[in-house]
C-alpha cells in the first residue's frame, strides 16, 4: 500500500485523490480546489498575463527591429544567399523613449513608452508547428505542459467560476500548445471558439454565448443535486481504481462547468461596454472588429480574475505578398492591441498585467521571390508591456541585417524564465513530479533577463 | 478483362472544366510567331510594363513580373497575366482594355497595340523568351541514401522473428504474448491479471463495432467465459467481425487518417456533395475484408486499374476520391500556385497515410534526416501532376462560371453506372427551358452591366453588379449541370483522371512556383526503394506507385497499417507517431512484435479482420487496467503494457452508445448525407448555403410556430386568455392582466425564436438524427458538436491518433445538450417500460449503461439522489423526470465514458 505522501506524488495534485483519502466534504471545500490562489515564491510584479500570439511569424525587420544597414544594402547578396530586401515600411522614433518602430504598427507605436522590445529572441525550430510548440511548452520534441498551464499550476486563479487559463480562437489541431500534458487536466487551457471565431459567440444576439451553457429543464438547485449524484458515481470509480488521471479530470471538469454556467454568459456579453470602449479596440466594425472583440474579451477575462489569457492572430507567414499581406495582418490587430494597452492603463490594471506580443519566429532579411521573406528563428523580436517590465526600453540586438541575435540573446527558455519571474515564480523551483522525475518548464535551461525588470 | 480508360477519358474531358497544367505552346515557334512577338509585343512590354513588373527593375508590384514567359504565365497576386488562347482569363488583356484593372495607370494603349495583344494571346501567346534554368544539386549523396536504406529499421524489410523464450510460459496465448512478456520480464515487471468477463466483452464490443454489449450478450458471454475464456472470446470476435457495424467502426478510423471531409475548408468553404460515396466505399471495404493492398492501390490509382464490370469500375473511381477530397484554397488567385498546392497535399497525404513518411517536407529543401533529397519530391510530383483532380461541380452547356470568392473551378467524374439519390433534383422540360432562358437573360444582363460600368465609370456599382451576376450565373449553371437533357439527375463522384501526355516536373527552388530549376525524371523516394522502380515513359507512373506501395515487398505499408490496428485495439501504437516512421518519429517499443504483425498481415492475404482477430484473442488484450505503483515509476507511459490502458471512448462511441442504450438507434445507413442534399454550395457560419436565406426561413418558421402557439392559447377559453401550459390554479381562476400577457407573448416569441435559430445555425449538428455517428455531415471547421466536443479528428489534417481530453466543455455538453437530454428521456422511458419498481429500474439502468449492476456504493448514492431530487421536481410526470435525470447522470459519469 501507499503512504499518504506517495499518493500525493503519484496521483497528481488534483482533488480526485481526496475521494479515497477519506477527507470530509468540509475539508474538501477548504483545501481541495486546485484552482485556489496560491502564494508565489516571491512578490510578483504581474498578477496575470495576456499573451497576444502572432501565429505564422511576423517579420521583425519590418516591425520592431530597425535595420538601417539592411536598407543601405538592399539588393546585395545576403549572408545565406538571396538578395537583401529593405523593409517596405518606414521606421520612426516614437514617444519620449525614441524607440524605433515601423509604420506597420502606428497605433502600437503610440504606446512605445510602455513597451520593452526584446530584439534578440531565438528558438530552435525553423518550422511553424515545432516553433509554435516550443514557444508554448519549451520543447517541440515531447508533449509537455504549456506556459499557461504552468502559470495556473503555480498561482491558481482568482475566479473559480471561470477556467484559469483561456485560449481564444486557437488554430485547429494546436491543443498541445495550451494543454496540461502531465499536469492535472484542470490546468489546461479552455478553448473558446475555434479557428478565429470566438467573436462569433460574442456577436450572436439570440444564440448562446457558449454552447450548451444553459439547461432547458432543470433549475440551478435541481441541477446541483444531479451533479452531486454524478460526482458521487465518479468518486466511487476513483475509489475503486486509484490512479486514474482521466477520472480526476472528469470530476474537476464538472465542478468548473457548473460554475461557468453563470459566469460565462455574463462575461461574453459585451453589450454593457460603451461605444467609446468598443471604438478604442476597433471592435465596432471594419477589419479590426474580430481581433478587437477578442482583445476586449481578453480584458474582460483578466478583469474577472482569469490568470492567463491567450489570443491568437494568425496568417503572418508571408513567403509572398509581404507588402500587402503583412500590411493587412497588422492593420487588423494594431488598433486592438493599442486599445487594449490604453484600456488596461485607464483601469489601472496595466501595472500588474503582463501583456506579451510575439510570433513563433521572425523572417529573413533576404527576400523570397521579390516580395516575401522566409522563416528566421535565430533572431527576432517579441515585446512585453505592463506587469513589471520597463517602458520604452529595448533589450538585445540582432546583427546589422537582422539574421541572428548577437547581443543579450534571449532564448525561448530565458523568455519563459523571465515571464515566470515577473509572476513571482522561480522557474527552477516550479517543478512537478511525474513518474519519478521533477519536470520544469525550462528543463535545465533559462536565465531571467533582469535588465528588463522595472 | 476490359480496359475502359480511353473511352472514359473522352467522357471525362467533356466534363472537365479546369486542367491544372498550363497548356502553353511548345518550344517550337514558327519564324512568323517569333517575328510577331519581337515586333509587336516585346517592345511594348519593355516600354510600358517592365518598369514596375520585372526582375530587371527589381519591382514586382502586385507580385507580377513579366520579363520571362514562365513568370508571365504565373502572373501575380490577382492571377495569370497571360493564359495562352484565353482572353477572358488573361489579366494582362483585361488590364490594357481597362476592364477590371487599369494598365498602364492613367493612360490607355492605342487600339492598334491592344489588338496586337489580343491576336497574340489568341494565337497561343508564342513567346521565345527562355528562362535560364538553374541546376540544384542535392546535399544528400547516394551513399547517404544507401546507408539510411540499409541501417534504419523502418526501411529494412520486416522478417518473421523467432518468438523469444519467456519464464512464465503458461501466460502467453500466442506469439504476440511472447513478445510482450519477454520485454516485461527483461525489466522485472509482470503483466496484470485477466480482467473480469464483462469488461473484456465491453472492450471487444467497443473495439470491434464501437458499441456497448447488450445485457443479453453479457449474460451469454459470462456463461461461455466460465466454461472456457479462450473459446468465449473467439466466438464473440467471429460474430462481431461479421457485423456491418465493424466496417462503420474501422472505416471511421480510416476516414480520420485520410482527412475525410465533405467540404474544401479554408476561407471559402465549398461543399463536396459527392464525398459520401467514398465514405461508404471505405465502410464496405472493411466489411468485405477487402485485401488491404488492393484497398491501397484503388485509392491511389483506381482510375487506372483494369476492371471487369461497370460496378467495379465505379467503385475504383470512387476510391480515388482519396486524392481529391483534401482541403483546398479555392479562392487562390493563381492557378499555377493552386495546382502546385493540390499536388503537394496529395503527395503529403499519400506518403504519410500509407508509408508513414513525410516526403512533402522536401518540397522546399532536402529532407536531411530521412535522406529524402528535394529531387525525390519533384520526381514524385511528376507522377501526381499528370492528373486532373475533380472536386467541384460540372459545367453546364453554357460553360463554368467562377465567382469572386471561388476562383478555382473544377468538375466531377461521371459514374459509369446510374446511381441517383432519391433527393436529387429533377426538372420537367418546361423547367429546363425556363432555366436555360434565365441563364441566357442573366448573361445578357451581365454584358449590359459591364457596358454601363465602362461608360459611367462608377466602379463601386460595377463591381457589386458583377459579383452579383457572376453568383447568379454560377448558381443557374450549377443547377443545369447536374441533370441530363431530360432533366434527370446524373451520378457523379470526386476523383482523379490522367492527362494525356505524361511529363516530368521541374524542381522549384525553395518550392516557389516562379523559381523553376532542372527537370526531374519521374520516380519514387529512393530511400524507400530497395530496388529502383522503372516508370514507362508513356505512363505517369501513378499505377506503378500504387502497385509499389501496395506490394508485399514494401517495407513500410504493412508495418504502418499493422501499427494502426494495434493502436486501436491496445490504446497506443507500437510506434506512437503513427504517421511518422522516419528518423524524427518515435522508435518502436516492440520492434520484433511490429515485424511479426506486419508479416502476419501480408501472409494472411492482407486481411485486416484476421489481424484484429489475432490481437483480440491474445492474452495481453484481456489483462486488467489495475494501477501498480512500482510499475508506474518504472514505465509511466505503460509502453511495455504491464496493464491495459484505460481509454476514454471516442466521440462516435459516446454518441452511438447513448442511442443504443436509449433504444433509439437506427442501424440503417442513411443515403448520402446532409451535404449531398444541399448540393454544391458555400458553407458560412455553420449554414449550408446562403445564411441570409437560412435566416429568412428561420424567421418564417418561428413566425408560424408563434402563431400556432397563440392560436392554441386563445382557443378553447371562450375568450379567456389562458397562460401557456396552464397554471397551477387552473384556467380562469386568476384574472390575467394585460401586462402579463404581453410579457408571456414576448417570452413565447423569444423561446420559439431561440429554438428555431438553434435548429438553423446548428443545422450541421443534426441533434435529431438517430443514425450512427459515422454518417453525420463532416464539413471542415464545422464538425458536429457531438463529435467535436469529444476530440473528433480535425478533418483538415491527417490524424492517426486522436487526442483524449476531459474538459468543462464536455461537462456542459453532457449536462445541457438537447440531444443528451432527449436520449436520457428515451433511456428513462425504456427503463420504465421494463419494470415499475424503482429498485428494478435502477438495476436495469446500470446494466444497460455500464454492463453491470450497481455496486453497493453506487446503489446508496442512487437512493440518496432519488430521495433528494424527487421532491424538488414535485413528483411531476409520475417520476419520469427523476428517472430521466438519473439516466442522464449515468451517461454523464466517468464510468460510461471509459473502457477499462
């Protein structure tokens, strides 16, 4: 048989184990909720995260990494072949800080003094699926918990009626990027809307905000009675079979679902937002409407206490038609992102909300077919704002054309370590024991970029 | 034996709308043609166009470059600049006459020059400008390839291995068990004991037919099991293999792998109304236990295989739907790009599905890890480019009409047999004549609109009008196209047909269509060919490819499929990366066992049923799922199979089980699918066809429903307004104020609106359908909720292994979804019919749902629930509501969802 400690180790930290550990209902209430807020390792600069995931690889040399030498050497042969392509967009110095940002992001540029640009990003994967997965989980080789799941595991969440980790409109087939892997299922990201369509739920006036969110037959009290019965059956099963992460997952999913029935419709209903707010996000129409609504939803989620919200804006993969399609992608998200930053600021939430912007990699300084760029994973730019990072700050640098990070390199492991640090978590201490080994988000790597801390 | 290819080819040509290969002129130009080009065309191009559109100037506005023949044909982001012989499609001409584009900007060329261009394009656009061809040399040497072929496990021919000796010799039932036990013993682990009879039966039933066993089957099996477990299992397996539900279960596994769907997906999601024929073909093939190698060959080259009857011919054509039903970006402007992408998708699917090899990575560069040079990709591309893919709608006698959103048209293949759907449209002669007239009028109208736009210069209106008329033309033509001269429906399928003269493909530098390098001779990936395969210069090589993949000598085909079968029976593959048997994939946990299964598959005449039978009757198949701390520490992923993997049922089994347990299931195969009924149309917002029409229809339905309910309310009561459903105090006892009525009226309207809106916007969920889940409509990105919520395979991706999650979304579905509630009520009615005593009802409900009576803990939990819940329901409906809630709880519980 097992000791209690062994059980805790082998049977995950979910509350399912309580079913056979003989703990009373009252005790269960007090300690069982795996989503209950937990103290960080040290005082946190950021309490929550909004991750704006730019899937497809936006070009750093056309957005946030100013390369005058690339302009000068336009048409010359690049160091890995192909001819160098100057950016079709002009760069300007912005704000008091004078950060160089291109005309692709004029609205975000207006918030330059809030941003820390990390211009020396690196990851190990030159292809989309691998790089996306590494950006989210630290490795592309194995299925591992995602950044959001680790965060939730480390900190719990402020609102137990909502999932603590929400992924709005993730690309289809990408669930490992917001999954919990071996962490208890409750820490996995809840997908809201599929394939860029979270906004569809927010739009529909007579439809449901979330599918099957309301029972047509039973009152709340009746349904709770029914749910207690379902859970007693589930706990019976767990008692019989001991190690069953799947059953624990089912038990947890019902409790959350029951509470979500009240919380979600209210949260998804944006009708009480003012016209002014909608306009701030560009959520009132035009090409910014979809992403604007999602950014607005992201703010509503974090405001309600959700710990980690990811919003995806896809199709940045411009091997061809860079000048028109990068323009269109940027236009659809520039105003919404700037609106989000301003709105957080005016609600006094930016100071402890970490906003992260970035794609899985950048793009080559050399041209592909005259009006396109290839993948570039050895040097690219992401940025952070709010939540304990400096404003109007630039960190690291790529070489003169923008191929490789050469100064203060920030590998994706360093990036993860820094994000956890800002949340008050030590990436070396945040471990989870699985199959006899302690796992970390950063494996055996990762250095915190102390220079960017405010 | 008859070869019907050539006659068929003529038929196919008549209906072919788009041929992907650019039919440009050969290289032999007459001196007159060269002279015409040099005198009339080249100077104008240099003077007027190159400044913004050439490599020389370094400008490629709109992605367009005009300084070589190839680049001119490829065109820019709006499409081909010149399509030889086709003025309509040649955007260069369109631009110089200032139709949709205006070039040169601000100025029109002289009529004389315009006429020159017209003549040039009409004569086939002879163009002597040759592009310098680069030669890309591979970084992968012949030695690299040879060494990979000789050393990497998956490329070596599987040999029947000796069974290893084991200590615990009484445990194995067959050779499979020897391999399993030997590995466990080597790690000092031991297999779990045998599971209980009902659990083994549950596994067998779900694994073989995707359905739970009935109480009668459980009783029967237990008796047999007590006599002799081996015989009991063998008997049940043989019976299950004979059922039609076997093909529905195993066919669906295959449909996951081949990314089966009934629409194109992507931004402009057009239906594939004939894809269901392939679905039925797959199900029938598994039921007939068609030798797997033949099944493989038919899907890759069914159109080229000899046949003995029209029925067989039709079956083979339907099989090639495999190549045609991939996701497509039909609003791709560039036809060359589109053709390259379609072929790429076909190569990717063929190699990953059958061979577990990722060849498509080599489209842009050498695939270093697996020793697949880029030239091998283009050798294979040559095989696939020599065919036309049919996935759209046939053109009518008036031609094909593309629309603003749907740029890439395609036709269909006319089946050699008559097999119309009962729901297909039929037209009388008068209706036909009217349709034709309407089409002619619309064409005339379209011409008029164009003329007016040119004269008035109102671009906005012109564009709007043109989009509108194009849509009308396309719709009318589509209606005409699918019937014969007498207005009777024709029978079509999707698929592929060879083009006439096979040609090799050019290597494209970094996979870019405008960066052609050397021509690569057609062939197959060298690393996978132990002996080189010769392709007849007069043939595309696709038939040879099919035969090579489906051959006993191919090292991968049998391994890949045996691994899939193992995964579906045991819960995890021997190679867990089921589509990647390459160097970057996962190594096999039991390499010898995999070889054994592969050899068995081939030697049985490629019988899937025999392989399933062998695994089902093994010892390892029947062990318990009991947890063991020590074993878990050593092997947390259960790779060595020390216990049975507890598995969550897949989406289809969850839905089908509810239908079986409620007694509502309809085992008849529905004809076609919802998508077939809707025909060729765009899917938007979850609606087949125009969402506006659907909304209008919904409003009408809702209106009718409200009117009806109002009539019911106001009938009977001699003018008294009675609240809906009656009040507790009965009608007439309480006077009803005006405000209340209005509120009630509003609520009636709102509820009806919601219900109807749900039915329309959730049309593809088919909540009222009672047939098996495999027949639900599969529209890309709009998969039915009942499937999607339980990790259904992404229909746009090749999926050998589904995910298995437990989410709050699933909990909401089980708690609140109308289908689940409906089925719970039917389940409760069935239980109530069986017995009037609550105790017996509970017992029966558990047996139906779990395959066993309740445990004592479950019994007391149930009693507590009934006592607590019934008063809250006010004992309505004689306890029916309570029983429904109880039955729903059983559906919702973890025990129902897991097979242990």
